[in-house]
C-alpha cells in the first residue's frame, strides 16, 4: 500500500493522540469510520459490524477499536498486536481530521457528519455524564499533552460560546474543549469523491436506515438482499444497540454515570432550538463562514436527503 503523505498535523490532548497510528499496519480491506464526535459514530460502526457478521461471520467486538484514544488502560502495543493477529476483516474507529489520520490507498474511510447544533446538544449530555473515573482517565493517565479537560459546570450557554468560538489546537477555531467539529468535516470534504471515501449523514440514517445500510454495504463490497437489510436494520437501531450494550455488561459504566443509557441518550435532533438564542446562532453562522465552504455547510446541516 502507498505510504500516506496527507498527515501534516499532530493531534494530542487529553483524549486523542494521532501518533498512536504510527505503528499500525493497514490492510487493503480495512474500513475506518471517522467523525469528530457525537455524529453517529457508534451507529455507523454497529451497521458495519452487522454487515460483516452476516456476510463473513466476523464477530461483533465488545468495544470499538479506537486507536487514537489515549486514555484507556489498554497498552497500545497490545491493541496493535490484537489487530495484527486478526484473520478476519477489520473495522476501526477514529476521531481524527484528514490532516492527522493516515490515508492509505487501499483502506476505506467512512466520514459521518451531523448538524453542528445537534452535535453540541449531544455533547452536552456526554459532558454531563462523565464520571470521576472518566476525568481521571482524561487528565491523570500518562501521555496527556496540554491542559486537562475542565469539568462541566452546567452552564450550557457558556459552553456553547467556547465550543463555537475557540479551538483546542492552534489551527482550529471551534470545538473547545475537545477538538474541531467543523474542521473535521472540512478536512475530509475535498476527498468526498474519492473511491475509498464515503460520506454518511446522521439525518439520512434517521430518515431511511435501510437505504444507508445498502450504501454502506456496497461501499464495503457486499450486495444485500432486502431481507438481509431488514435484519441488519433491526439490530442496528439506536435502541437495539443500547439494549445490546446493557446486556453485554455495560462496559461504558466506568465512563458514564448512566452507562449505555447515558451514552446513547435520545438520539434526537433540533433540541438546540429551545436552548440556543439568536445571539448564539449568530456565533454559529460566523463559525460556518470561517470554517466551511457553502456546499459543505449545506451538507453538514441537512445531509444528502435532508
């Protein structure tokens, strides 16, 4: 596989470390799902897991393989060794922009987007749900670069102002105290026509899940029958995946107060309408103009069928 030349920035903070990909050995049939956060990452991964389970018998993993996460108590060497030992096809997760995640010619990339205002509302719930163990993982485990992630004080409007006007990294202007949300999509947008890149939108998943399952399956190299699509849709709804996570022992309980229930939450859109003021939305419009091209902004708000 051709060596990637796209990596021009290093992302390292309390949660992510892009240098962890340096030791990863890609395969021609790998699929990497990449989002900023709270955009449908777990949903898209769940669909792909079920497609591979149905078509090739690949086991659905108990947890996602998120290489750029630096705060979990799993040694990087052990994680890479586990991935290298797999004889079946691999699906991985990343939260890196296109200038920080290696892009190999033979690897497939699924980029998932969502209206930034909906991302923010889901992020607020995420932030409220962090446990003491989560803050310890973010801030106290070795390898953190830069300041710790601050604790959430419950002020939604103040968080919005910081998130929409400040960047954690010098080259970003929104996303604090995590990393750029709009920047992530903007970095991938020029690659949307590449044969190994597929854009998926949260709105489209909600509006017509079977259609998006079919798009993902074709991208992965499979033709699914209507019955197979229906089977995958039954197991890949937000409610079904929440129930599966709880039944599996709820490994999310260490990081989130309500475990899988808190992680998945409602999955609804436009809750921001009752929270954000006209002044808040002016900041949003300014951020769109700073970071996104008009066509990218239109897609990010609506999707392909919005």
